[in-house]
C-alpha cells in the first residue's frame, strides 16, 4: 500500500528520502480501532509503533492506587505517533492508548523497524534520532509533572 503522500506530512518522517519512505510505507500495516478500544494497554509488552492517521486517542496512566487519568489527547491532525518506545526497548507499555473515536493507524513492529534500519542506515539513523528527540521531550514533560506533584505534596505536608 502506498502511504508516501500521507507519511510525508509527519514530522517524524520529514527527512527520510522518498525511496526509503516508500519502502517504509510498504512495511506499515493499516490498523482500525473502534471508539473505546485499547490500542495499547499499560503493562503489556509492546513491539509496535503507531502513526495516527484518522481519529482521536487518549493517553491514560494508572496511579499506584489503580486510578486512571488522561494525561494527553492526541488527534490525527497533530500528526501523532505513539508507542515509539517499543522501537527502542521492546518492553512493557508505559501507558494505555485508547481510541476516543474510530481510529485508523499505520503500525510497524520492532523487527520490521530494525530490518528497515539495517537495510537503510541513513534513514534509520534519522528515524532513531527523531524518536529520541520525541522521547527526551516526553521525559522533560514527565520531569516537570513530577516537580509539580512534589511541590504540591510539600505544600500539603507544610499546611498540616
């Protein structure tokens, strides 16, 4: 399936050469999800990254007490990519991603991604660099969130 035009709009893929992007597009699987369906479930082992092409998803985290809360809402028009940590570590999912509306994604599994990077090293390095930037941005956001929670906790303790 040719996703070249659609993929070219995604910032994660802007610097990938057209011929490599075409090959990457052939590795992507179209996946459809209904509203309310989990695309990714926190704690499950993951091996796929998703590119959201239609719809809206909620990113949901679970507290240590089992309470669930939405930390972000992503829309297709944002050129959202999620599950990218699986391309790096193939480990347990750190959040649940739930379809808020009917969604269409393009997904790639860890092994196909690695094969693409091995066969197209220049594009692979660029993809990994951009995924790293995304992950670092997420870590900075989480650090700021932790700082706010810590500050609120200190204030609560000081107030008695």
